């Protein structure tokens, strides 16, 4: 009877808690604890996680693997960094050389031009590309002395070059049909003698925006016939008919930037922009209109070598490009390509002289020079006017000869 009572109490007693399995044991029982053992290796046939694209991308080469070694030490400026911000929240920034530091734009003329632009819903590459010369170009004593590069077809580009801070999208907003008229009215109001027009790339449009660009130039010429117009265009995806349409629209200077040497083009520009395609655009624009000045721009400090620059200049002269500019690449944000080298002013002067020596009509070269920088426009303006006077004189002489010929025949 006692044995049955003991069994009754055992059945209704609280359960004995199970011991937590040890990390070092393969199996543990409630009644016995085994001795710790060494961890065993996983079976040889255990399948690993399948790799994904980001694994291959992270294991692949970086941008620095594709660039050339830095140029000689006398051509470079050491990149300096500094820590800024309150204690505990400091961040590292890059210190610019003294020749790249510019004043903050904050004068009356700058504010007035900006107000006019916003009132007509116009955009400028000066603002969108964060040009360091905006205080210089917009800060003249009056508007007629200022230079503003108007950016047509909106402020959003369909391409994503790794040096440019303009917004990108596969499907930008539709074109503004009133933009050509507004642009012409604004430029007439300012009374400028020389104006630069540029645009974002619009690969979403069948013509790349060439007809819109040409219409804007014709509107400007109708409202201000004496105004000289420079057009900085895209490549229109290699459509040379569109290049010819813009070249024959009445402009005076056709500009298209190759941006960098051929070897660095795939790493610097959008994959749809090709060095040979840009050469074709410049060549066809020259052939489309007799006497048209062609122009391009090259950034330094991306890792290019001296021999690559020489070859680029020779290629440009082979397609009869008249004007070339050199400027320092400056990183717009941390999302863009880092600066490889800060080139000194002395080196820029060397390349200016070299460009003139091999036959370029004009070369603007300096750390802060950009493709539409006003330093080159005064010279180009004088060249265009000189050519126009020469053509007028030739036409007048031809007219006099024809009249004399008719008089003699009578």
C-alpha cells in the first residue's frame, strides 16, 4: 500500500525541468550530463549560400584599378583633409588649394539675375552644375556684363555621368512649349552681346530635343539679331541629322564637350556617351555650316596622363575643332567621382600654350575655367565679328564686280 501511495504522489508531482542543452554537446538527457566535447566540423557535403550579384560586385575591381598612376610630383598638389564639426560629431572634408577658393555669391546683380530666371521658369547650368565661377559671371557691375548659361529642356537629365551633379531620371517632365519664347525674352531684356545655351540630355525624346533647341536659337535671333549665340549640345545619341539641324539654326559657336581622354571616358561619362561619337558630332557640325566655330572642353585631375592628353588634342585637331578649354575637375558631392589630382596653375598654362602651338584658334586653360566661362567668349566674339565684317566686305566687292561687268557688256 505504501508503494502505491508513493507512486501516486510521483505521478502528480510537478515535472522536473529539463536541462538546457550545452553548446558543446550533441545531446543531453535529464538524468545525466555528458562531458563537454569539441565542436564537430560540418559535413563535407553541406551546401553554401548561393552568391548574389552584390557579392561579385564587391569582390570585383574598383575605379582606382582602371586609372593610370599619378603624374609626376611637380604636376600635382597633395590632397589635404581636415576634421570639422563639434566634438563627437566631426567629419572629414577635403581642403581645396588656394587657387580653387572663390567668394560666396551675394551681391545685388546676382540676386537680380536669379530673380529674373525664376520669374520666367528658366534654369541655368551655373546653378544646376554648381559652377564655382557663378559669383564672377553673375556678379558684374550690370546685367549686360554678366554671363549666364541658360539650360534648356528642364533641370533633369536622362543620363548619369559620374562627374555631374545635374538631377537624373529615366522619364523627366515634358518639354515646356513656352521655353523658347521665355528664353529669348529674358536675353533680350538683359541686352547681352554673347549668350551660351546648353541643355540636359533627353534620350526619352525621338529627336533628343534638337528641334526645341533650334527653335530657341531662332527665337533669340529674331528678337536680338545682333546677339551672338553659343550652343553647348549633347550628342543626340549619334543622330547627325539632329546635329546638322542645330548647327544650321543660326548659332555662331557649336560646342560639344568630350570631357576627358578616350581611355577614361567609360569610367567618367554615362555609358551612352562615347569619345568617338563626340568627335563625330564636332566634325559633322563643322561640315553642316561653313565658317561655324566648334568648341570642346576637357577636365583635368581625373587620372589622365600626359600622352593621353596629347593624343586627345591631336584627335580634336583632326576634326578641325577651333577652341578647347581646360579646367580642374571638382567633386560636386560625395556620391560623385573623387578628385585624382589637383593640377597647378603652371601646368594649366603649359597646356594652353601647347594647344595654341598645334593650331587651335583659342584656348582657355585654368583651374576654374569651364566650357562656357566668359574669359574665352570675349575673344570668340571678336573673331566672329571680324569674320562677319570680312564676309560683308567680300560680298560688297563681288556686288561691285558684277555691276561693272554688266555695265561693260552694255
